[in-house]
């Protein structure tokens, strides 16, 4: 009997938790750290290998551990196991918690939801269980929101959550209004005239500027622009990104969160080989630009050190395990000491074994680094 492990595309919606017969998936929605971890985890000590969680997962993120091959996939086996390394089983029971439910009189409500991404779709799904009438409004001409235009194209399993929301959008009590921007085409007051409540479930629609010299120079752009460019976001022009000789072989990304890792991975990924970007839903113009890209080295620059990095381990470890990408940490003895002394399972500890060396940024770019 083999146990199961949760992998990168985990959406943390807890569908798997509800069907597990032995309560081996954590954190659960009634545990204090639910929503605070990078993903959910399966305790290999308790898993009976029934596969109910894999059947229930809306993004196909759960696999038997003996089917996970290669260092990048096997990294998730370690992540699941390490999450429970300090967990001591006990027989104490907390006081019972009764989940809140929407009042049945909500069936008389008409609710407008501004946005059409995951937050908006989960909100609509909950409201539609009561009989309420829902109007979803989005400024873009096509549905999808963050799922369609924010998730990296090489994370197709993560995008599979859209199939769950497709049934929500087909509900006869839901009206979908696209290509309408609240504040431009309709006001908040006008929405309230026609609805009992308005829920704003929109993401960031503006860039977060750093206000540093050179920020507006050609070749400098926000992550929102770059991500929208390779995902064919309608508001981002196909020629918004230049990856030719002007890049001089090196791209610099300010930040070390998951979006920064996404951008770095896309810039260095193979386009046409097995598992390449050509087999994804990446924008045609982005694929063409990446095929002829002169970028061979990506530098992530951030304020946070290795012990406080913003990325999640579920995104970093597969990148470290890739044979086609060399990862190095720029630094000296101080950085090396932080990594060497990091607690097991921490973000800094994940960098143990990665070369730490002073990088000469005046030298030509290194390939696939």
C-alpha cells in the first residue's frame, strides 16, 4: 500500500480534507493555520492509500508517492513528510466547532460581485447554495480572472480549478456581465440600486511602483505587465516585452516571491522540447519571443534574506531540482552562515547545497543561471 502526496498545484480549497476517511490531510479548515501555509499536506504515517483525496482534488494535485519521479517531483514527497516532522500525535480533542452557514433568507437577496477570479467565484458558489441571485461583473471581455491571466502557463494543473468554477458560471441564477468597469461604465451607487449588496473581489489592477531611478526606462516593467504579456491578457500589448539583444543576456527581477520565480522560470524554460512551453497555453507572441530570446541568465534581487524569502517551498524546490537550470546564491560568509544554520524545513534550509558565491555582475551572463 502506498501513501499519497500533494504537489505544487494545490489550491488549498480543502475538497480533499472532506473526503479523507482517516483525517490525514492538514491543515483542515477548522485548524488555526489553515490558509496560512503554502499548501495542504498529507501525513504519510496516517495515509491508508485509498485515493479518495486524489479523486476529489479539483486541480489534480495529489498522486501516489511511487508515481512521483525525478528530483523535482520527489521534492513534494519530502515536503509532505517534513510538514509533520515535529507533529506529536495526541488524543486530546478540541471543543466542537460548528461551521457557519448562510441564512436561508438569503434566497431573497440579489448580490453583485465585482470580479471573476477565484475569490469572486468562491463567493458566488457560496451564495448560490442559498437561492440568491448573483450578478458577476468584470472589466475584461473574457472570464478567467487570476486563474487565466495570473497563473504561469507551465502550471496547467493549477489552472484546472477553472473547471470547478465553470459550473458556477452556468447556474441559471447567475448573470455574467463582461467588459464593464465599475467606476467607469457603472457606479457603486447604481449597483446598489439594483442589488442588496455588492462584493468587491478584484485583484490589483495597478502596478506597485518602487520610485527608484530608472524605473521608467525602456526594458523596465512591472511583474503585472510581464505576467499579463505571456498569458495574453487583453490589456497588455503583444510587443510590451523585448527579449532581444537589448537584454544583453541578463534579466533582473526585483523580488523573491512566487511571481518572481514564475517569471524567472518562464524566461529560462525550454520552448519546444519535451514538457516545453509550446505544449502550454502561453501566448503565441510570448512563445515566439522566448524562442529567439537572448536572455540566458536571470537575477532575483530582493530585500529579504534567505531566512525570510517570500517564495514558497513548493515553488522553490522543483526549481532547484531542475537539471537545465543552475541556481546560485550571491553572497559571502554571512549569507552562507544563515543558510548553514537554518532550521530543518525552513526556507533558508532549502538552499543548503546551493552554491553561495560572490557574482561578478560586470561579467557576461551565464547560460541557464
